[in-house]
C-alpha cells in the first residue's frame, strides 16, 4: 500500500534511530523545517511488520535488543532504500546505548545528529537550534 502512494517531496528525508523521542513536539517541529522522518527504527522494530515462519524467526529479525551491528545493517538498508540523507539518533540520558553512537556515526554513510533527553515535554531552544542547523546543512 505504501509503495503505491505518491511520494511526498520534502526537502530533507530523515531517518530516526533510537528510542521514541520524549519530546512532545518533535515530529511537528521537524516537519516545520521542511524535513520529514521517513524511517523510525524502534517503532518499526516493535511493530514486527515482516511475517516470518515462526515466532523465533520473527524475534531474530528484531535487531534492537541485540548487538549494534544488526541495528546498523538495518538502518543502513533503510537509508539506501528510502533515500535518507541524514539520521537523528536519540538517546536517553545515562543509557548504555549512548556508547553505540560513535559506532553508528562511523558506519553510516550519512550525517548523524545525536539528541539526548531526560524529561518529557516540548523541545528546548538548544535542541531546536541543533535540529534547524542539521536540516539546513543537509539541504
């Protein structure tokens, strides 16, 4: 169904890696910049969209809880298939997954912006400025 729809022509197609954002206005703000998130790693992973032979195969395709290399392969494939020009990597404060950020930056062939959050609510001015600069750089 998604493949049959007309593709929207946004200025910047972004990928989103990491846990869903804690910021209540994240997607609206990104779209206000003329960009669009066309890949959400965790949301897609949790949905388990690919129907496999059995539950074991299904969970083996679920990359997030395993080693970082499976995640990188999955994200890199999405970057190629969807024409993504930049990835936003969201990490929570004090989460061990922050260590994976360096590897993600080295292995992906597109720029990566890392955002960190710890409190629910709207984007703060600093994060808004970082997002604006990232999107502007990718234009």
